[in-house]
C-alpha cells in the first residue's frame, strides 16, 4: 500500500469547513484512498473512500487530484464533535484487507 | 454503535499472565480483524480471519494467537504478558467482498502491571 503523508495537526473554527490534506504520491492505479477517524480512544470510524472521482456522502466530501497524488477530505460544517484524529489510507482494491494507519491528522474544532 | 462488540472493556493483569479478548462481529460479517493501539506504536494491524480461516498476519507477536469460531466470533489470546503489551485492542469486522468499510468495536483496554 502506498505511503500517505498528513499534517500532524490542524485547527478549524466551529461551523466552518475543515479541509484535511493527504499526500500519496506513490499511489498505484488500483489503490483507493480511504479516510477513517478516531474520536478520543473510540474505535476508528469509516468516513469515505474514492478511486479517482470526487465523492460525497452524508459525512464528508473527498476531492482527489487528477494525477491522484493527493487528496483532501472536506467536512463542510465542522462541529465540536468532529474533533478527532483523521487517517488517510491508500489501499488496493475493494477487497477489505488490513488497514495500515499512519499518524493521522489531529483536527481540533474550536468554538 | 457499530454493531461490533468486544469484551471485556477493561482488563488489568500482571506480567506473565495470560488473557483472552473476545470479539463478536456485526451480524453476517465474515471477516474479523484485530488491531493494537499503543501510545508509541499507534494503530497496528495484528491479524485477519475470514470465515474461520486466517487470511493475513501483521506484526503479531508469537505470544499472541487468535482464532475465529464457527459462529464467527473471534478471540485474541495474549500470553506471557509484558508491560509493553499494555494497549487498546480493537476488533473490526467487514462483510462479503466487495466491502469498503471496516466496522470497529469499542476496544478492550489492557493494562499489564
């Protein structure tokens, strides 16, 4: 699985959009980009995934650059409950196998 | 609530002891994954079972073993415990392929004293 690089931490004002970047410059054509988050010490939670098209669901939007070397997770209206560690993971195919978690980005949403 | 249950929630034991962590996957999910989260190592994949068979192994110590039973629940056995085994242990499950999500349980916090 391709290595991903994320900023260690970010702040966001409550109600504003949170844009979390992820670099995955060595991603291969059959690797998807997945985002999970972990709130405090709870179990990680799936957010969204994509291959090359932009994706949106009820939680977030995922923007993947045309060359697929980077992506951005967007939380459109961040709330205090979105404070968490966000993990960007590149993984082959749709077959769920092991997830390789990096250090992630700690997002602090402030009032 | 992800539908994945783990017991116990907390476990405190002494070095050298053996413990068993239990995981019940979401109804119908065939895959069970175990992950360890310690302060210095982050979240690490340990092992994956699919319908009772071992599918993949990660950085799992020889002192650790797991199995998945016919009813699909799984157990992670940790023996000869060391202080460094203190961590959060998460179980996750997923359904038949293709399946994009892994659903994580609330974890078991193991403290070795």
